C-alpha cells in the first residue's frame, strides 16, 4: 500500500520539523515508507533548511520539496499532481500527527473504497487547553471521536487539514480544490461540496492531529474570522451560491447583513459595535488564564461580530496582499 502525504507549507519551520519527525517515526513503527510532498511557495530559507536536513536524516520518508503559487488550494492540487501513492493524506503545516495516527489510518484504509473520504480529529495540546480559555474554546469547536464516532460529516464540517482520500479522485479530475479562493477560508467547504455532489461518503475517523498554533489568542482568531467573511465567503457566494441554503444559521446571517445594508448598519451600531467588540476581546485576553472566567458566550459573540464586520468589508481586499499571506 503506497501512501503520499501532502503538506501545504508557508513559513512554519518549527511545525514542519515536528510533522516530518512524527511521520518518519510512525512510518518506521508500521514498516512503511511514506512519500511526503512539501508543497511550498518559496516561503524562506528556514523551510529550505528543515527540508534539506530531514532529507538526509529521515530514512522512512521520501521528501519532495516543490513550489507553486501561494494559494492554499493551489498547493493542495499541486501536491496531489506530484503524488504517486494510492492514497493521499492532506495536512496543513501546523497539524502534527498524534500518536498512533498512521496505525489507526491503516486500519481504515483496509475497509476504504474509492468513494470514501476520511476526516480525522483536530485537537489542541492538553497543556494549552488547561492553561488558556482561548484554546479551551477553540478545542470545543471540534468534535471528539470518542463522543461521536458515528457523526455525519458534510461540506460544512469537512476537515481539509486532516483528510485522506483515494488519489484517483484527483487524477481522474473528479474533484480538485478551487483556486479562486486566494484569501483565507472556505476552500475546504467548497471541496466538501464537490465530494457530496459526486457521491463520496465523508467519514469521521479515529485518527487525530495536534494543531500547533503558537502564541495564538482570540484577537488573532477574530482577524481570521473577519477575513473568512470578507474574502473566503465572498468567493463561495459567487462560485457555490446554492450551498448557503444548506446552512440555516449562516444563511440567515448572510441574508440580513449582506443584503440589507441599512438594517445591517443599525444592528452593528447597537449590538455588534466595534467599541464593545474590542472591550470584550481585551477582557478575554486579560482573563485567558483564569478558568473561573471562561465564558463561551463571549467568544461566540466576538466571533459573530468579527464575521459581520468582515461582510461589511467585502470588495476591499487587494489580490497582491492576499497572496503574501492567507489571512491579511
């Protein structure tokens, strides 16, 4: 059984080192030799050095380092085009395979067919969850396999940063990541929609990655959510407008805040104004280490506020700026 791992990379040398080391170790434990494609976009000498060092040191992985456009979808498609494995594992460059990742995956592959897609768990490290309300909240957004082994996955819950599928889905041209998404977010939802429309079964699987986001906080995360609404969802509304009716809450927010400008401004000035938004963010950052002051409702409030602010900023992004980073 041949397996290719595709890692979309952008300036995360520490995390890339951890991913390569974990893949090499787990490949050895399972008597495998993995093809690992580092799909990059000239993100710097530190990445080049990590790859060069690991090419010589790692004996159980064959590392291929190639470059394409600095668009996440393009990196995933490019990696798939270079792959030789029967199955493709897609990882983002801050997603480190947890213990037992490969052995658990192999059990699934024995029962998998060409129309199966596996999505694994996304978790944060326990140390972060125990010491940070922000990471506690982020971790709560992802389903646990132990709690929901039979959870139904769809385009809105598809996990692009930890998924596995048959290479023929790409090589035959049935699916591909849409490269119109040059900003942050939503290319995974659109890809999940393609899978559903082509009768793939998206399976929630028992193998997980640890999301290594260093020095994160709620303020930085709101910027990502704002960028998702401003850029990713803007593209999604144009390339797959039919998707929105399948997500009732999102459909309502989009209908109110993107279609009714006057009403949107009134709501923002009263309920989602930036002064309150910023004050709550400051409170959440100041109390981040205090478990007794963990209020999920406040996190939900600032995230929906950030999304609404992003809707109001649609059409303001510059393509050249977005190509420099995924969520400027």
